[in-house]
C-alpha cells in the first residue's frame, strides 16, 4: 500500500546541524502516529526540531489521514506498508519513532524486519494488551455523520453529546475533511472499529530486536511503567525507559520540549 508521508528535509542553514556531520549521518527518522492520528500531528516537531538533525518522514498509516483505506489492518500489514515506503524512497535503514498504535507498528517492524531499523523509539505504549478505552470514542465518531452538519461548530456540538472533553474533540476533529460544503471523516472508521480488539491487543511474544530502544512514557498516563520492562526486555534486551513526570499519553503534544530532548539525546550518540 502506498502510504502518504510528509517529508521535512535535513536543514543546513546557519545554526542547524550540517548535513555532513556525524550526528546528521543517519538515513533518516520515520515517525508513525497513534490511533485516530495522522502525520500532521507531528508537523511542528518534524519541521522545527527533528529536521535539524535528520531527514524526517511523518507517515499516515493505512486507514488514517491521506493514506489509502483497507479492511485489513493488522500490525504485520502496517509494518509492511512502512517497508514498502522505505523501498519506494530508497531508504535501506532508518530510525523509527512510533506513538501508541504507531509504537506497536514500530515494534512489529523492528521484530520482523530488524535490519531496516537503526534505533527504535516507542512513545507511551508497551507490547502488552490494553483495555478498550477508545471504544466509546469510536462509537461516538460513528454516531456523528459530519455530512449532516453545515459547519465544524455543529459537528463539535454533536460530538460534545458523547465526548465532554474539548481537547479530545479538537484532536479528533483534525480528521475532518471538507469537499465543497460537505464534511466527512478522513479515517476509515468501519475498518478501525472492526479491528479495534487487534489494535489494543498484545503483540506476539516471538522475535527479538538486539539494537538500542528507547521507551518514553508519560508519568501520569498509565500506559507504561517500570513493571512493564521485564516483558519489554524479553524482546528488546537493549531497551531503556525514560519517564516524563506529570505528562499524559500524548507525550509529544503535552511536553514537546522534554520529549524531543529525550529522543535526540538517545539518537545523537
């Protein structure tokens, strides 16, 4: 599947990392978003921070953003989509950063196609199963047909009947697309809802990735903590954990400076 990607080329202007220097020598950094996200969620960090050191490629995973839709949405299929993107762009190996669902795609890629991954960064997710915390959000999105509303304010009011949190609604409404006077959801809601149990499920316990791995956890998110490290290190023996105190699940959005500092400290060695 031909994925959509936003590319932030390596910057070489004054004050930025020179293209020929050791810290900028990696092929690049590929970023994989979380469930109901898109490449645009990473635009600021990609353009203003990471591209000072790496050619940065933020991807829309299948059934999200501007990438194609499919009824198949296994982690294996999504990982192979990334490999296809790398082949198309003639990238032999890259650093891979994935958040939440994208973190599980990144882990799957490292476990099944390890030679294509240099260093791995996993943001606030472990290879374990999780509770169905997003089931209500998926149901709410399915209950609101954007085409029946004249403007974004009307869609927001309809979502508010199901989702009281304004920041969550604002995040979800980034998935709106407008054609003429009609709105629609860009993501493939039926397919995502159908495979949600797989998305929240545990990754297979087979395989290992022997290269350096950084797990970045939000201190208040509850998704990853030190108790998960034995399970993680069974497949990622070089894994280290960095916790951002007082930060929730959207670590890159809630604490972009602390998050990017942790990522760059890990990659620029």
